[in-house]
């Protein structure tokens, strides 16, 4: 990242989310944050939010392409199909960047609750959030509500109609992944965990009741579920076991090169040691820069790479070495 680009687009921001398409296209959500005491009095939605796309080979203007939004975005998430970023805000407003659509609300949203993310399952994009809301994108500005109450009344039976929330905790879907459109797992607060077979949802009782923070469906056929208290559960269908975790929240998880990886609130990356039946700190053939240790905020992956990012840096691991993606100019050789 050149100094000029850093000064213009980046110096006041922090990385918030990431989607890796391949080694030549990695998209990040960058959110500007308050820099002065006066700015701290403002709402986060008053500060610009950007999509920073790392496209070192295909962009005539340099390694990065940038789209900036300045209206009412407090938090945003990015996923998409091949080289086609799709962004959702925390209120389920969508921007489809390839089709040059303006922000629009997801249609057929019966509850309008808090979005928690967007993800790609078998080439299709899904948005999900609280009050057990899941939407599947079926075309430009077209989304199917696969948790509509009329078709799936069982997932809303424990809603307290007087308050509009769920009985007990405000459970919902804060994580979602799947093997296909007919094989999806979703989870939320208090161990609230559900399975979708393409026609109906059914509840699954996990051997933990902690808030679910991550779900990854691995290429080994197993489902890995991370929690906000560090516990991780592995299994499928109705067979699950708890593996030894850490005391910190698992913030993100993904599959790369035959392994599941977790980023943790303690700033480290962990993986599952099947022999020990526990999480261990991940090691790689070459280490990422020393100043990233204990600062990693999240991870993402595709077939070609594992991306690890802090608030201000990002590196991509290709199975052999770590490649600089986003770097502070003073720490790199670029000017």
C-alpha cells in the first residue's frame, strides 16, 4: 500500500470484515473510527465505510480499488460469488457491486432484525441475523426468505409476541455455514442451533449452551462450531463432541488446506489437533510478521489462501509463505 493511498483512504480506518476470492482478489470492509475527543461524541454511522479490494493484477490504478459510503453505516459485512463482492449493512441493506445497484433492503424481510453477516455456500450468497433470519440471494435484488414464518412456523414458536423477542435470551443466528443449499447449519445465543435440509428447519441440541460465534463446514465432512467462551464443538447431524478450547471468544473460522482454523479474541490463530482432541495454536511453514502476533482480528479463506488481518494489516498465506496484502507504509518498502 503506497503512502498516498494510505493517507487518502486508509489512515483513519480499521478492518472489519474480509472475503477472499483468490490470491488476486481479496475484499475488506474498512470502517473509519474517531480520531479525536470531539469525534468520539459522534455516532459510528457518521464516519465513512469503505470496500477496499486488493486486485494487484487487474486494476490499472494500482493494487487496490476503493468504494466509499458515508451514509448511516455502522457495521458492514462482505461476501459474494467469484470476484463479485456483495455487501450487507447491519440493517440488511445490500449493495451488489458488480451490478452497480444502489443500497436496497432485502425483500421479504418479515422482522427487520440485526444482520450478523453474509456468506457464500456452494456458490450462493446468504445473509443472516438475529431472530433466526436467513435469506438466500437468487438474483440481482432478489432474495428468498428461507426462514419465513409462513413456511417454517416451528422456528418461531418460542417467540414472545408481547415483546417481539425470543423467550429467555434474544437468540438468533450470529453464524451460518453449509455444505450445500440443502445442508445448512445456523446458530446463535445460548447454544441456539438449527439445521436446514432445503425444505425444513429442525433444532439440534449441542453439548454446550454458550453463545455461538462461528460455524465452518469443513471439507472433511465435519461441522466446527466456535463459541464466545472458547469452547468448540465438532460433529454432524445428531452426533457432536466438545473439544478442548480456550477461554477467549472464537471470532472467525474457516477451512484451508485440509484444516479448520479459528481466530480468537486473544489475537491468535488456532487449529484443531485431532490426535490431542483439542485446539492448538496454529503453526505455518513461514511465520507472519512478528508485529501481527496477538493482534489478529479475523481470518478468511478460499481455495488458494488463508487471509489473516489485524485492525490495520492483512497477509495471505498460500500454503508456503505469507504475502503482504495490506501494510502500513512505515512498516513496508512501499512509498
